[in-house]
C-alpha cells in the first residue's frame, strides 16, 4: 500500500508534465501547419496518404525529442525550452527536405506517396537525432 501512496505523490508532476507536453504538441501542430504550404488536415480528411505520412512523421519527429526533454529536464521551463528547440528543428528539417524536392508540398497535395514518405521519414530521422542530442 505504501508503494501506491508514494507513487500517487508523483501524480501532480505527471499531470504537469503531461499538460506541458500536450500544450507544446498542440502549439507545434499549429505552427507546423502554418509553415507548410499544404493543408495537412484537409488533405488527411480527403484520405491523402502522402499528407498523412508526412504529417505523422513530423509529429512523431517532434514528440520523440519532447519525450527526451521530459526525461532529462530539471523543470517544466526546461521542458518548454527544449520543446521549442524540437519545434525549430522540425521546421528546419521541412525546409531542408525541400532542397532536393522544391515542390514537395504540391506533390503531397497530389497524393504522391514518395514525397510524403520522404518528408515523414526525414522528419522522423531528424527527431531521433534531436532526441539523442538532448541527453545529459
């Protein structure tokens, strides 16, 4: 019983970290959709698999370093700062991915799977590297 009580003592910290993570993720989604020329949600609603792959890779690519930030941070402010860093890294990745394929958004809008997979995979790879770089 003591173990359960001790665990529940950490519940406020869990809730604080979860709320911070959800807020940062929603902020990321809004900023990412504002930066990209294609309308992710509209395209996903239209069953555009390329848009879904690209957006899913980007979202996971953001959440991986955010999880690392939560694990390695000393405060909620620290989590927020590193969450913003993760956001910026994903935006940079989007622009870097456009270098070899300048019209990637138009291709995703047309449902070209290769473009969606390329963007999603690059976002995921960048997120993995970002998360690994956030360790103490």
